[in-house]
C-alpha cells in the first residue's frame, strides 16, 4: 500500500482501506494491526491519517471476526503528532478539509468496546502520545521518548489539558505541557502514561499478548468498567480548541517548525537558534 507522494486517495473507502497510503490494516486471526508507515516524514500524521486511525477503530468494532486492535509505527517512530509543514500528499480530494478534533481518533479509542492496545515502538509526541495514553494498555520500548510540544507550535490543546492531569497528576502535567520537556520510557511508566516498558525487540510480542489477555475478559462487563475508569478524564473543551485553531500563534508556530527556527514570541535573549 505505497502510493507515491502527491497521488490522490481513491474515491470511496472499501474493506480495510483506511483512506491513505500511509496506514495499513493487517489482520492476524482475530487481531488487527493498524500500522503507521510514512518513513519519509518520520510518521508525521496528516489529517487523513488521523481519520484513518479513527476508521481502524470503527472497522474493528463492526467486524465480528476481529476481537482487538493494536496500533504501532514503523522504524524508530511511533507517531510524532500532526504534520505541521503543510505537506499533506494524501489530502482527500472529494472531502472537505478535516479540521480540529473532528478527524482525530482520541475519543473513538477512549470509548471503543473492543480492546485497543498501543505498541509504542519509538518516539511518541503530540497526538501520537495521546493515542498511546488513551489506549486500554500501552506497551513501550525502553528507547522510547515522549513529549507534548503543542505550546511550542502555538496550539492550545485542550485535549492534553484534560487528559494529561488526570493521567499523571497536575504537577507533572504542568511540567510537561509548559516546558515541552522530553520524558523517557521509564519515567513515562513511573508517571502512568504507559503501563509497561519492555526491551525494544519485545514490544510487538508483548502488545499482542496483552491484547489477547484482554480479549479473555467478558466484553459487556469490560466495557462498563472501561467507561467508568475513563470518565475520570472528564470532558474535552472542544469550543476553545476550535476557536483558537489556526489563529496567529498557531500559524506562526507551524511556520517556525517548517522553517526550522524558533517562533517569534521567544524573547531574543532566550533563542538558541534551533527548532523547538
């Protein structure tokens, strides 16, 4: 499934098509794998890719032959978050632009009746880290690093502001969000972002074992327990997120990222000459 850069996505989605050449759904018996594979851009997620991961969750839940979904990336990157350089070679030509949280899989993963497990094989940032955090279980390799760089990009991510404090505590959430610091896999497990850390070579195998074990639990009882647990996150402020989407700060943040420089709001004295 490897269309060339710039090629249009075929009209209509059929079968296991996720709507973009950079995602594929692989079936292994009752397990489905959603594999992010955009190596030329380090697995940066286009709008269509975000929507495709959301579609993968829906496909698994509608298919009686599938019991669980495992999400993973290729190479040494799980997902670094959204594409910020304005390069979306898989843009849907017959569909309006997918904007904001409408295209994301976060809530679909959070409420999925069937298990969703993340096999975090490398760097996880931005939306990629949220996908891992909201999975039923996230298994991370020892070399994994994570961060939430949204404020460097001028993005008022109300999803992170909702999910992260509930998951790792207010003090750590403030530290991550306000400084954009990089966190190791061991720290992420200690803080509660992930539940397991294993050798890099064992990530896929362990994620598969976890998915199978979850599938041994009673589906209806499991869904109710999951619902009650996930209510601890509260509700995401969609109106604020949408209202600030593509404002001046977000435009400058994206432009600075693409131009490999610091945003203009960084005081001259604090600039180090590198992209944040």
